[in-house]
């Protein structure tokens, strides 16, 4: 294998695929990045068995020549060193040559590097995914749906299925659900042209979706998603991102979402967020994060928290709308702030069915998002 390649393009591809490399792998070949060179370009691949990422660099694009291929071939290079050294090379053009025993020589400007490569034949083959269950959605929408649900996944490996986000698609409605049993987030989106596609119980690890989000460009690129039996493939420009689907059945969360409420409040999202943030400062000192919300006789609400060492915080907030019975309830302020960070609506509806029933949060301008937080039982 012998090529010359533009540094910035190679570096961008390396940054994409390196997100699939685990620092904890016990399989030496998986600590490397595989390079496959032919006369159409260079393909980089990395995998940790749960996710695999492949990035293709064409020989040229509309403006310039990116790669000059003198001799096709393959090699696996140790990612830890390869990722760092390419960034730091002095010249915009890099020459790479693989010789006997996969010894790899990299030169750029006056810098010359020799790396010990590995046999590409030992690298795992990527899954072959058939494309019958394919949907497309704008990258910005996918990023948003991940952001607005991913914070509610469980971080405990004791229930692996809850460390993922549940995807269901039925009648053109794609729905994400995430819960850690103390809180729940759902976000839906209507997809045009997905009439023939339907899937249920597709659960993708939250940390995988977080890495996927980093690869999706900010400009509104379409992401093609192919769902197979135990794998999902995301196609983003020249990047292929494969993810394993988590094993197991996701619990039915629909039963915990009440439909009738005893108390309903509509509040200014920003003012509520700032008020709870102040109360949280004190509650976190107790390591409980407990904040109390109480309706007032004149129609407003009181937000309060206390610390046995530091004192108390108490604040009154006006409400935009109030219906139903008076209420006093305690909740985890960290969970509430996590929701308020991702709500894009200026007003938030909070609904209650009783002091020990789930708290429902619905952005007023967004009928496709819903959040649930379980309250705390407190002695007073």
C-alpha cells in the first residue's frame, strides 16, 4: 500500500471512526484503525463490537484531488498513536507506505514516522445489513430527539435494557422513550414516506447515541437509518455507523403516565428553571436534591429547599395558569433541571394527580414531548 493524502481530510475521518474504539478492549486488533486502499479511495474502520464506524475518503471531490493511490492495500494501525500523530504532522500532505510485516512509514514535511502495523485479515467483518426497514430523517431532528430523551436513561448495568433509548415506529410516527425508573422522557416525530416501515422494541445504548450525535453535522444533512434484526445502520454522508440493538424487552411505560390530573400549572420555563436552580444549590449540599413546590392561596407557587448546615431558600413564582386543587409536593431538583435544560418552549405545563403520583411535564408549544418525574415522600 502506498498513498499520499490530504492531512485535514484524513484527520476528520480518523476523528469520526475513533469514537468506536474502546480503551478497555482485550482484543488487540480492536485497539486499531483499519485502512483499506483501492483506486476509488481510502476506507477507515474502527469497532468495539457494540459499535462500528466506517468512513470513506474518495480519491477526489468536485474541487480537488484528496488521495493519490500508487499501490492499493490494507493495514491496521494502533489508534492511540495514529489519532494523535496525524493531527500534529507539519505539512498539509501526508505520504503513507506499508512494507513487509505491515511496517508502516508515514512522512510529512521533514517528519518521518515508522509504525508497527497489524494484519488486516484479523479485523472483524462488519455486519451485512439488508435495507428493507429504511427511514430517513434530518440530522438536526435526530440530534434533538437524542438530546431530549437520552438524559433519562439508567446508568446502572444491573438492568442493561434501561441503559438504552427505546425506538418505536408505527404509522409514520417515530417515538423515543427513555427511563431509569425514577423519571421518563418521550419524544415523537412524524416522518413523511415511512408508511411501509414499522418496528418495535429497538433499543439503542444511550452512550452509542451520544457518540452518533457527535458525528451528525450541524447543517441539515439527511440521515438514512436501516433497522435489521440485531443491528441498526446510520448513513451520514460518507460515514457508516453500525450499532448493536440491546437484548431484552423494554418495559411498558405507558401505564405510568396518567391522563387525568387533579392540579395543573402553566409556568414560564426560564423563570422556573432559574428558581429551581437556586433551590438546587442548597438541596445538593444535603445530597438529596430535594426541592419542594407548594401552591399558594393567591394563585402563585412557592419553591423551597433547606440544608441543616446552610439554611433555607424560599421563593415565590407567578403562574400563567392554575387549575384544580392546592398541592404540596417534593421532587428531585436535578431531575427537574435535566428536563428544563432540553425544553425549548417558553411555557411549561406541569400536571399532578396527587402528592405521591408521577409529575407530568409538557412543553406548551410542543405536543410531541412529554416528561415524567416521580416525587419524593418526605416527613413534613
